[in-house]
């Protein structure tokens, strides 16, 4: 059982870091949102590992369901914004979005 | 055994998301990663979370991604820098080292305290009683999403489309 929890933690943390890498290293807005999604998969795994370690799977399930809803709403709104940005700027390169600079 | 295979597949699909240059392939890899994650959730008897993960993350979010990619078909995918791909092996080694350290530390913190934090309670009891406030948060979030999308795609009266 301990090995399983350690493996869940390992994969969760690695997924979290891969998501962070995608967020920091790419310029395309869609790829950045993909990074957020990868990061959230990692968080789900870490939550599951914590629930298994504490013997509180029902509690963690409720948190994961809430987290999935947050993730979905975030993705929907961000992807809507991306379409709007593409319509106005004709590009998804985050460096070109400088009109909001003060 | 199924757990190890699922986790290995999950990590493979995540690597595919990072490595694929085509956004559509990355979106499909994300859907497959969600499917394997839902298998992992099923194996740990988190059935409802697994169903949510399978239907919402592997289904709905993939549809949203594919729609966005097709709506922004002529976007500047080609000008994406090649630097991240070149540095990826070094970054992966560094991430793996940090990951092993963090896993060892977190497992040491987490595992000895194996006492139950509510083993006997069911998901129904936790969701509808202990964490009932979350439901209001979830309803508000869904409304925020709906109104957000409405605000984003609102067309002003007298105009046929955004410029």
C-alpha cells in the first residue's frame, strides 16, 4: 500500500512540474491552458495520494469533484477568451498581446 | 498491476502533450491522460470522481480544446520557439531529481500518520452534509462560467460580429 501511495505522489508531482514547465516555456495561449490542465491532473493525483494515506477517500472524492468543476469552468472561460483574442489580434502569441500594458 | 500500467500510460500521455508540436495531437493526448487518470481513480474506489474525470475532463474539455483549435486554425503555431524542446532532457532530469526528493519527504510526512480521517463516512454523507457549502461554490462557479462565456461572445445590438 505504501508503495502505491509513493508512486501516486511521484507521478502527481511529476505531472505538476510538467504542467509548470509547459506554462513557463511556451508562448502559444492554447498550450499555456494545456499546461494548466496538466498541472491540475497532477494535483488530482496528489489529492488521491493524500486521501489514500489518511484513509479518507470519500472526503477526497468530494474535493476532487469540486476541483474538476473549477478546472472545467476555468478552461471554458479561458478558451473563450483565447478565441476572442484571436479574433481581435489574429495571433495567439502571448508576446504580441501588449495592448494592456500601462 | 493495472495501477502501474495506468500510471505509466498516464505519464506517457503527459509527455506526449509536451512533445507534440501539433496542438490537436496534444489535446487528444490530454483526453487519453484523463481516461487513464479515471482508471486510477476507479482503482482507489473513488468511483464518482472517476466518472466526473471521464465525462467532464476526457469529454467536455477535449471538445472545448478541439473547437478552440479549429476556430484558431491559422494561428501562429509555427513560430513557437524550439528552445523548450532542446532543453527538455535537461529540464526532465532536474524535475525528476526534485520530484524524487519531494516524494521521499512528503511520503515521510504523510505515511506514519496513517490514522483514519473519516474511513467510515460515505461520499454521499461528505458531499451533501460535511461539505455542503461546496455545492453553493460549485453552483456559483458554473454560473460564473455561463455568464463569462455570454459576456465574451456577446454581440452588440446593430453589429453582426466582432471586428
